[in-house]
């Protein structure tokens, strides 16, 4: 076995664990990553030589590379994702559970000798700004150079992790073995009591970039519930008024609901002098501050975003962010080594190579880019990256926003009556399945707080933790719900969305500052058509807004029946406050 890269630590626990996993996996080489620019160049060169990456057109996409994954390995696999706790009750009815001792033995047996002929990359990384009391250290051992290069973008990698760890032993241990990328030998397993993650049989980012969903949410949510903070699937943005005053909000949307677009929104021309700053596009770690407010950090250092649908209309800042130093996965490749995907600006190319390496033309029946094709880009590329993104204390959150994709029933925006009611609102959010998702078109899939696939413990206890957090906050954020996707009888969207969402966000900020009107309704506080600034919206009238804000009692009676499905599943663990809130809603209707 050859040692590559300099081992920058004498930490006995780190060295001991790496040695133990090296003896188990039997790699030919061990490479200790340091996060340097020279290392990035060397690993990129190695990945190109292996055919793992292809260099893209430097004139069009400087510093960008292309990766194509196995067609059976293109997305997160919830059916292969396990929470391994001593009792099944601790994992809860919404997670796959396995007993930790048996699952660990099974996975280690699979990993035994699994890196022969390969290099093991030792990836030290920090989730969160250096010096933050919320930051967490992880060490991922992976046999994928693609993982090493992606983790370099998505985390603060190298010496900063050792400095934060010091002499402590509180770090996440992550083992990733690609094996043969066979779906039947694919497991993504979390051991919350041991702060351990083992992922085998996959090379897709969501399953193997272990700092992301695995540590930041599944392990993170478990640690947060025990340590008195919150690990949430939320974007964080800052709104700067023309006066220079900044207000911060966090928002949770299930997939395909415009989360990254909202985090990088550009206000319409009518809002002269207003700016939106991106703190984070996906994950928020939040903790009560000494002043009684809730403070949030973005634990990540990059964006792992969905490419299809991203363009200069939906998200100009994202397009600028991914124009350089970006890794593209499973998009289409043009003859001049540019990238393309459905929904990108301009006409489709007359010919290109699709995400599986096959010739493609506009007449082809299948999509050129996989619907879940991705870009991995450093957050430093974002022209509107918030200057506070590296503040160890985080930013104070004034509002929490929940949202889903609903063609009916849910109005454009409403504010909850109080924190407990807001938790109920977040616990009952759902989205209708789209054509790209499995299941019946339009069927509502419940996704509490957008955390259903990511909560690392019992969802009933997770709701209880949210309720408990109220007692630790003197000035809790106000809680809102938005729905950009409501349609009329002809199937047309009632709200234009994208940058126009600034108008709804402005009402939310004014509510937080105590300066905006709202009508009391059975759902919560709703603006009247006169309460939103519609200036500069050609062809959009207060009548249009009235329809987008309407509440239909009959639709809501059906909604209450739909909500019951999740509540019945969680009933033995459901906090009584959730049941009471549902009864109050029934009474108000």
C-alpha cells in the first residue's frame, strides 16, 4: 500500500480509524486530502486520465468538467437509506430501520477488500464557518476521486477541519465504498449514536457526499434534538432594503418547488434599491442566541443543484454561479464540449450526446439531460453571496417560510397565528407529484418541514423538538406558508412567480416588523389584494391576486382528510398539540 499526500495530523482517534478502515478495505493507495489548489489540479488531472471527468470547453466554461454516472445510479434512493438505532421506535415509522450491530457487520463484510486496486481518499472537512459553535467536523473515506473533488466544493476541506477538532474526538466517521455500483448492494446507513455513516454501492452525490444530507440533516437532526439546536432542510436569504437594513429569513420547500430560485432571487425593477443576498440554498443549522433570537448558519460551502429548468429567467444568479469552476453531472454534451439541458436558455442543439452517451436530436423521444442532472459549484461564485456567510455566529432569522407545489386549496401566502400553529402548518405541508415523479399525477405527497426523507429519528419526536424550541426563544421568528403554484380552472398559474415573489416576501418582512395589514381567516393571517405592492406588474390586477389568495372551505375539508393519512401513521408518537391544532382548524372551518 502506498501513502499519497501528506498526513497532516497526529490525532490518535483519526489515525486509528483510518488505519482500521484501511486494513478492512485494502486500498492500493491512501491519499490524504488537504484542500489546496495544487491538490485540486492533481486530482482533476487524475480524474480526466481515468475517464471519470471530461474537460469542457475552456472558452465557454472555464475550469468546468463533465461527469456521467452509471444509469442505475442517478438519484437518492430512499428505499436503500436506513437509520440504525437500538430500537425501531427511535427511528420512527417514516424511516427504514435496521438494528445497528447486524447492519454494521453486514456493511463491513461488503466493504472488506472493496478498495483493492483503488485509492482511498481521506477527506477531512468542516461543516459550517470556521470558529462557529455550530460547526461540525467529519472525515469521509472514499474510493471515488469524483467524491473527493465534489467534497472540496461542498465543504470547507483540509486543515480547517483539524484546527476545529483540536484534541477532541467529536467527529463524524464516514465510509464510502463504490463496490460494483449494483442496486442490490446499495445501502446508505446512518448510526446516530455513533456519529457514523456507511455508504456502499453508489457513486451518486446525494448518497456519497456524506457531509450533505447524511451528516448535515440525518445525523445533524438527531444531534440537534439532543443538543438544543435545529438542523433543517432550509434555504437562508438576506433581504437588504434601500436604507441598508438587512432582514434574514429561512424557508423549507420540498423538491421541485423553486427553493434555489428563491434563495437567489432578483427583485423586479419596481423594487429599486432592494437586494437579495444568498446565505444558503439548501440547509440551515439554527440555534438560539444570547439575545433570545434564532440564529442560522449555512453548513455548506457550495451548491449541488438540479440543472434542468435552470436558466436566465428562472435563476440568473445560478447561471452566473455555474459559468466557471463547476462540475456537471448527467447533463447533455454538445459537439463543442458545452453543456445543455431541458429548460436552458435558447433553442436546443441540433445534435448532442445525451446523459447516457447516446446521440440525441430534438426529435429524440427521451430527454437529453437526466431530470435529476446536477451542477456542483462553489458558493464563492455567486455574485449575490451574503457577506455574512462566514460569520461564526450566523444571522438572526425573522421569518420561517414553508411552501409546497399545490394547484388548488393553498392560498398564495398566509401567516400562522403563533409558533405552535406554525409547527402544525410546517408538519402538514405537501406537494403534488409532477410528471417526473413516481405516482399518480397531482397526488399530494406529505413532506413535513420538507424533512421526511432527511429526519434522522422519529418524526413525532422531531415535531416535539420544534415545539420545545419555542421555550428557548424570547423572540421567535414568525411562521408563514407560501404557494407559488396555484392554478385556475384552465390550468394557468395564478401567480407569475420567480422575481415577483419579492412582493410576497416584502409583505412577510413588513408583518415581521409590525407594519403590514392581514385579514384573520381560518388558516391564519392573509393579506388583502390591497396589501401587496403590485406596482409595475403589467396585466396583473387585484382581481388576479384575490383569486390567488382565496380560501375555499370545501377544498379545505378535503385537505383535512388528506392530512389525516400522515397523522394516522405517526399517531402513537404525535404531540397532542398537533392533534389540538387540527381540531382548532376543523372548528374554524
